């Protein structure tokens, strides 16, 4: 299952997608995110997976600089930390 966190507004789509089938709940993305966007939680099936924090979901485009915009240039980021490639950004 793919969980989409974010929103669409007049400037575009701002979603972080976590593929919960690929996520193993290791928490490496939680530690790697400089904006502290992620946390671990149980999904609807009792599996611990990464999620975007509730208080961040409606403003994710403002809090997260986006992977292609900033984080791709960092040695460690949520994408590089996730060995299973479970995280993606739309912007």
C-alpha cells in the first residue's frame, strides 16, 4: 500500500509517499530527516512503518525542502537512508 502525505494547492502537488509494503520500520529515515518530518507508527495492519507526522501533513511543502530541491545534494537524506526505496516526493 502507498500512503500519500501532503496536499495540492495553486502552486502544485506536495506529497511524500511511503510504500508501506517496502518499508520495514527501521527508522533510518526518521534519523536522516533534518526537518524531523517522519516518525514510526503502526499501520492499519499492526505493522510498524514510517509515517509523516500528523502536525506536518498539511504543511509538508513548507517544512520539507523537497528531495530534488535540496536533500538530493546532502550525503544522507531520507531517500539514501531508506535501503528499500520506500520514500518518494512529488516536488
